[in-house]
C-alpha cells in the first residue's frame, strides 16, 4: 500500500508518509534527467566516434577493393604486353603507387582540405590495395629459386630505387600546382 500511496502522490510532487517528506517519482525522474542527459551525451559521443571509425573502415575496404582490382588489371595487362618472365605488373603498380602517394600527400597537405577519413581511404585503401610488398617479396624469392639472380637483383633494385624516385617526383610534381 505504501508503494501505491507513493505512486499516487507522485503527480502532486510530494508524498507524505509517516510525517516525512518523501521524494516522488516525478522528483526521481527530474533528477535522473541530469543522469540521462549525461548518459545520452556520452553515448552520442561514443556513437559518433564509432560511426567515424566505421566510415574509415568502409572507405579503406572500398579503396582496397578498387586498388586490388586495379593491381590485377595492370598485372594482367603487363604480363600480356611484356611477358610473364619478369614481374612487370608488380613493378608498375609499386612505382605508380609510390608516385601517387608522394603526389597525393604533398598536394593534400598543401592545397586540399581532405578529411582524415577520405585520406585514409585513398592512401591505406586504394594505394595500399594497389601496391604490394608481399607480391614483390614472393616474386623476388621465386626468381631466386629459379636461379634468376640477375632478374631478382633487377626486381629489388628497380622497385626500391625507382619507387623512392617516384615518391620524390610525385611529391615535387604536386608542389608545382
């Protein structure tokens, strides 16, 4: 019965029980509004952070998918055009990726206001999906296993030296604009 009295008295704002002033349900909810608003704000901030993380993941995944398809197409084209004796496709995508990352990062840093999410999606996703150190390593080991020492050395030298040069050129190219 006390609970019923307490609930019924809640509409008036105060319930008197045993000559003491008791908080009512409306008082409880008024006080809990402060808690709920803080909780809501914390949840909102957490969700906004999670949504941003989810957007980053989605942009990296989409960019990676596009970059991987680009790598496959370039590698298939290079094998048909130049032959499969040397990993021209990997060399081409690695050099192109070095140039792109150099140009994009210099251009984006100096001229464009690109959000970190989109920058991450392009660099980590697309360029990361297009270029491949693991394929480069595997193909070099494969050349060594087939006793193609000269081609293995060319592969390492070209990927490293031309890759660094392409990054430097891409960065310089972006600064021209």
